[in-house]
């Protein structure tokens, strides 16, 4: 059995168990092992082992039955004990309830007895206290204070409590009978009050917080408690303003007091609020008045800068003080303090602001025109001027005398930056200093001043002057500087638009003034664009006029009908060279003067007019065969020049013109074929005929017959 028990190893696996049993049995190995395999012996061993396992199973089963019987017996005994314990617990719980009821009964009796004792003791204490007060009152009646509480300076706290009560009693006594004693009590009340305040003052100077708290608690019931607070506030500020920055000093003072005031007074928020009120109404108000009054009438610029700076620093100080406990509505409290300081200055702020901005803007402009030695022309207004403007827009006639400005645009980015900087500062001050209800209206007033001086007095004046300075289209060697005016006006207006969005919009975005400002801006833009369009149109006419002069002066009839057809060496005419050079220069100038789609629009208009000029110019001549070749070369050069425009429509026009010029040299038999080509097929037959008529050999019957 021992051997069998050894075979039951954990964890138990039946297959491994059989393997171990076979391995231990002699003759149970494989056929190729050291011992021959003996199945009979192995069977015999299995049979014996099975019998042993059966015997072991019977023994274990008997042991299990015995243990089960023992367990059942012990379970019954345990259940019996539990029942006995439950009965004992019920008895103990019943005893506990009885004890709890008894304790409650005794406690009720004790409380009742305490109430009875208190009912007896309270009147007794009041009677004792009244007796003491009567004793002290008799001393005042006799006129001699003998009690130790009044003669001993160390018992000032007890004396203060007694005299405070006697003072209240004396208030109820008739004056005619007790006037003398009431006077003595009041005098002693006043003396003790002064002593306590002096004691508080001395303790504050010594930095004894506990003694200050003790004295303040006694003084709390006296009329002079507020005087104690005043003394504390006054002494807190001694030596507090030693720096050059009174606002920083005030912030540090309030932070220091906020840390200790709760350890001294029972109502710290009231004391701190009173300190802040004292700082604002005395220190800050006098400082603000000193800083502003001296420059209020003499220097508006400095006055506005000081007002903005002082108001900003005061509101920043107020924001720091918002961290402290100052009562229920500290926001309103601090706002009222700020308003009390600045109300006299803020009432007429916008009048000062707009007056200064107007004078400053006028001075900036005048200084600029003086530097140019220019006397501004008055730009007429009213019915006649409006009529002239409408006629000029429709007819492009330069009404009035032309002005020679010597290339001066009368636009200055420096002037514009100065005007915008002044206005930006005005907007910032307006945002800070204006009442929220007045902010949109005040911002609009500043905006109208900017429009007046920047847009009308400077930009619009420069446009009017530039328009008057544009020469007539038949002028020779004219200085076409209006494109410089366009370039600078666009740049300036971008700056104006940026300030409108960055500084004005936030101030008016939620008010009805927004639509009014947008409308005013739209009107200004449309007015300027109208004048820019007029000026550009007249400038383009001048450019075409310059080209006409070049062609008239340089183009000769013999260019296209040379005397010696076989000895022509040039590739294109001199007139073509000069016109192309002039056009390329103007194209470059237009690209530099404008941006965006405006460049393409103006270049397309110039290109169309340029094409029309060349087309009409070519119609004036008669062409020999070699002259036609030269015309084709000229148009090819013009087309190369048109490529610089980078406008497909303009290039197409010159491509068509180049194809038309081929009619000047093509053989008569091929005329119909050329006219039906891709580029000429869609053209009017009269146009084609007009070019064919320019040929020197057009009168020949053969050519007329082929083209008809």
C-alpha cells in the first residue's frame, strides 16, 4: 500500500499513474528494453494492484462515514450553543432598553433641574450685576471714585465695560435731577475712550497685533470705535508712499493691511473698504488733480495722455483690489470711487479729444504742404461743381485750367501714418474713457474727423489736384504722373481700411452706428474710385495721344512704299521701335501702380485702345509688296509688345491684325483662301476689303477680279 500511495502524487494524472506502475513492475518494460516483456506478470500485478485499491477505497469510505457522523454531532452541539446565545442576547438587549429608558428619565430630570437652577441663577446674576452698577453709580453720585477698577490702569478693560453700561443707563435718567452725575459719567466715558484709542495707537506703533485686537474689541461698543478705525487707517499710511509710483504703493499698502486687518477687527471688510476709500478720495484724487489741472488748459495733448494714463492705472489698481473682501457689491463700490475722481474730467472728454484731433490733424497736413511750398487750392462745392464733375465724367473733358504740379502727387505716407497714429490713440482713449453708452457715438465722431482730414483733405484733394494736372490728350511729352497718385492712394486707403477694421469696428460692432460708419466708408470709397477711374481714363487717352505724336513724327509714307524695293535692309520701322518702347514703359508703370484685378482691367483697356490706334494708323498708308512686309514686321513687333500685357483678348486682337496685314502681300490668287482662314473667317467682309484696298496694286483688274 505504501508503494501505491507513492504513486498518488499531485497533480494526479491517470495515464502517468499507469505508466509509473508499469515502470515499477519487473517485466513491464518494452520488448527492446533490458528485461524481456512479460504480459502475464504485468497482468498479475494489475490484478493485485486493483485489489489493493479496492481495500484502500473501503478503508477511506469507512473513515469518511466516521467523520461525517462526527461532523453531524458537532453541528448539533453548535446549533444548540447558538440558540442559547440568542436567548442570552435577547435578555441583554431587554436589559439595555431598560437602562436606556432609565438614563433618558434621569437626563430629563437633570435638564429640568438645570433649567430651574438657571431660572434662579440668572436673576441672581442680574441682581448682583445691578448691585455692582448701583455701587459704581453711587461713587459717581458722591463724586469720588474709590473702586480699584477705576483707579487701577491695568483694569481699563473692566472699567470700560462698566462705564459703557453706566453711560447707557445715564441716557435714560431725567436731566434735571441727574445732570451732574450724567456729566461725570460722560466725562469718564470720554476719558476711557481716549485712553483706549491711545492704547490702540501705541500698540499699533509697537506692532502688537494681539493687544490691538483686544482694545478694538472693547472699543467696538463705544461711540469712538470709528475714530479707532480712522487712527488705524492713518497710521497704516505713514511711510507707505515712498516710491515714485503712488498706484503701486497703494496696492502694496492694501495687500499688507488685508493680511492683518482680519486679526484685529471683527469687521475686517468694512475697515479695508474704508482704507481704500480714504486712499482714493484723498491720495489719488489729489494726485490726479495735480497731474491734470496744470496742463488742462495749456496743453491738450499732454492732458489727454495724462488722463488716459491715470485712468488706466486707477482701473488697474481697482482690478487688483477686487481680489479682497470688501463687502457684498465691491464692483459698484470701486466704480463709484473711480467715478468720484474722474467725473469732472470725463464729462467733457470727447470735446477735448475731438478738438485736439482736429487741430493736430490740420497741423500735420499744413506742415506737409508748407514743406512742399504748396498753397492748397480750394475745391469748389455746390451745384456748379457737381455739374462740372458730371460733365467731366461723361465727356472726359478737362473743365478748368490744367495745373502743372511738376510730378508731385501731394500724397505722403508719412502724413498718413501720423494721422492714423493720432486717430489710433484717440480710439484707444475713447475706448477707455467713454461711458459704455456713449462709446459708439464718440467713436463715430473720431471716425468722421479721420474721414475729413485723411480722406477728404488729403486723399481727395490729391486726386482733384492730380485730375487737374492731367494734360490734354494732344499734349506733347506730357508727364503722366497720375498713376503715381493711384498707387499711393491705393496704399493709403489700405492703411485706412486696416485701421477701420482693427480699431473702429470693435467699438461700434454691436451698435446702430455700425451701419452708419459702413455707409460713410462706402460713400468715400465710391467717390474716390470714381475719381480714380476718371483719372486713369484720361491718363490712358494721354498715353494714346503720345503714341499718335510718335507715329506722326516718325512714320513716313515711304516706309511702306520704298523707292527701291530691292534694297530694304530694316526689319521694322523706327516709329514702331519708339512706340513699342513707350508702350512697354507704360505697361510696367501700370503694373507697379496697381494691384489685383485692377491691373488686368486697365491693361486690357490700354491694349484695346493701343490696337485701335495701330489699326487706324495702318489704314492711312498704301503698301507695296516690300512695304507690306515691313508692315507685317511692325505688327509682329506690336504683337510681341502686346504679349507683355498678358491679356488674352489684347493678344488676340493683334493676332488678328497680323493676319489682316498678310492681305497686303499675299498673291492675288490666294486672297480668297487667306480670307477664309481660321483667323479671318469671322471678320466682316468690309474690314477685309478695306485692307486689300491698301495694296498699291489694288487697282489692277486681276486683283479686283480675284477678291470680288
